C-alpha cells in the first residue's frame, strides 16, 4: 500500500540531508497519514480513508466529504 493521502494526494518528499562537511545522503519525509472513517450525509455511507492530518483538519473545517470535494474539485 502506497503512502499517499486519498484526498489530497500528498506523497513522500525526497531530498538530500547535508552534513556540516557538505556530505549529501538521500532522505525522505513521509506524510503523517491516519486511517479515518468519514461519514458522508448526502450518500448516507461511512467510508474508510487514509488521510493526512492536514486533510483531516480541512475536512473538519469544511464540514463534510461532499462539501470538501465540491470546494477542492481543482485537485481531482
């Protein structure tokens, strides 16, 4: 299973860790993913999603899954 947010599509970031002596080694930063059950009142269903914590906060702010999809349709 890939470490990707189901709503926002956030993935890992890849970059270099640079030491004091300027040695570069590859490193990754993974998104903070949580498994969350989301209830959609329009369809009446509960859906299990892997969401980043920022997506969970945005869902709480917007109100529901269908409102989130309408507001952020440019992401899909």
